[in-house]
């Protein structure tokens, strides 16, 4: 691979990021469709979907992170021109996804264990959550195996599969949700159970389409993609890179999950405002994820081609694009800070509380975008263990632990004057959680950048 100009890199990154962005939006739309459509049945179905989805996301995202190790591995093989190795690694990724599916089945089948952390709950909601999670046991293998195909395409900079599957999956999900949740074509209304059944069906449809494309598209034939005998050495390589990645994903998800649990103590209004802000942040968060994955894949390709200069150049341009988009997002959020909450709720107390907390969102988005991008670029260089430790300390100890300390712990009196200045009218617990999470993300972003500079740039430029 030859040298590239900054403009060429910019075009390649934006072109590769777009299909990833579309697929991320499709993923978010699944939860949005379930929430909106069950919200028009009854409150127990809505509560069951919200709770069951939160539990499933914790399990799925952690396992997903392990599978994502295929992106830098395959991208480097592609960059070096080792096409045979690409098919071999995908074949081993298949076995990893099968093993992870078995692991994920345990907390889904024995779903009662989650209620030890949640506490007392309506018996009808409890039963609906248990059924929902057990149905998703069938969806999990399809979702994880499809992720190996998704990562293969991302590593090879091929967007066709992502775009096609994303469009088809959203259409199928919306249609099946309507039929199964409300009842249609002689099918009785199933409520929250219908939402989980539709997710399961769509997961297998997505996998089938993905397999069909990679086995019929001539481009993929050069890689000899097929299921092979397990290769312990290659599986170990995937797990060595993937387990810390999965850990990092899990830390982020658990941090937000426990934030919600702690904020629940302050009542429905606080939780409602927190959920709205979380949703706003999640929508904007898919942008640095898309750019990070595209940059990581492209960087790994040039590393495989032994072109370190361009690899570093890609990282520099990627972070600049990420920062630019983050700044634009922050300006938009600041301008519409009083208008966004009204889109989510007609409850005046929740929308006012949310508006009082929106001050922190632009700062959160900037540091979150940077730390997200930095973690992805480090994965291109197979650096995952130390980032996992740094993120655990920053997000878990500083973010979550600090939020608890200044809300429910001994630090509450120290934090009160700060709260009155920055978040007057907002619940003190919710505000402390968000300000400390932002602080934790800032520490994570800075420490990951220092790690990238010391472990990558200085080493490659020697």
C-alpha cells in the first residue's frame, strides 16, 4: 500500500464509517421499536421490555467485545496480502462465537439471579422478563455468528453487507413487532414476549443474509471462508486480544446500569430525566464508535502492509474528525438543550429536571468521544489489556464510585455547593453521577492518549 494524502484518508474514513453508522442506528432502533410499541400495550409489558433489554445488553455487549478482536486481526492479514489467513481466522472466530453463545446462555436461562440485584418487582413483570430472556437464548448464537461476518466486512472495508442487512433487519423488526406484539393474521397479541420473538427471528434472518452475501459475492471467494476444525493457537490469539476488549465493553455497560440503579433511589422523576439524557448521549455515541472502528480497521490494514507512517497518519486524521464532529454535536445539544427533553416526555417535572441536567452533556460527549476513539485505535496495535485496566479504574472507581461518594457517601456535604451552582433544580444524586462519570471519562481519554503516544507513536518513529 502506497502513501495517501490527508484528503484521501479523510474520504476513505468517512466512506467506511457511514455503513457502520447505519448498522449502529439499526441496532438502536431495535430497542426503540420495542419500547415505543410495547408502551402502547400496557405498563407491565413496557417495564418488562426495559428491564429485560438492560439485562440482555450487559450479556451481549460483553460477548460482542470478544468477537470484535477479529477486526484488527483480519485487517492486518488483509493489509499484508495473506488472504488464506483471513479465512482461517474467520473460521476460528466462528468457534469462539459458539463457545461464547454457550457461556451467554447460562445467565439468560438462570435469569432469576438478576433479581437479587434488582430487588422486589411486580410478579407479572418478573414472569415476562424471565420468558423474554429465555427466548433470546435462541437469538444469541445467530447474533454472535453474524457479528463474525460483520467484523469480517469491517476489516476488509466492505460496506455492502452492513447496509443491506441493516435495512432488511429494521423493516423485518418493525413488521414482526406489529404482528407479534399487537396480534395480527390470527396470531394472538403477545406483548413483550412478541418483542423477544421478533428479535430472535430477525437475528436469524440477518445471519442468513450475511452468509448468503459472503458465499455468493465473488470478492470473498479469494479468502476461502468456511468453518474449519478448531485451531487452539488461533483461538488463543483471538481470546488474548478479545477478552480485554470484552471487559472494556462490559465496564462501560455496567457503569451505566449501576448508575441507573443508584439514581432509582431518588424517584421516578430522577430516573426519567437520567434515561432521557442517556438516550441522547447514546445516539451521539454511535458516531465516535463508527469512526473508531473504521479508523482501527484501516490502521491495521496499513500495519499489515508494513506502512507505519500512513498508519500513524490515519490515527491523527481520525481523532481530528472525531473531535470536530463532537464539537458540532455539543453546539447542537447546547442550542436545543431545552427542546430535546420535550421530544421524549410530556411530563413537565421530568422535562424540567432533564433540562437542568443538560449542562453536563456537551462536556460528557467530548471526553466520551475521545476516549472511545482512543480505545479503538489502540486495538489496531493489539493493545487491549492496559486500556481495560485504565477504563475500569477511570469509569468504575472514579466515575461510579465517585458518583456514589458525593451522593450517598461521606462526600455529599462537600458536593452540595457545586451542585447548587451547576445543577440547581436537579436531583443531587443524578447530577453527581453524571459529573463524576464525565470526570472518569476525561481521565480515561487522557490516559489512553498518553498510552497511544508512548506505546505506539514514539515506538514506531524510533
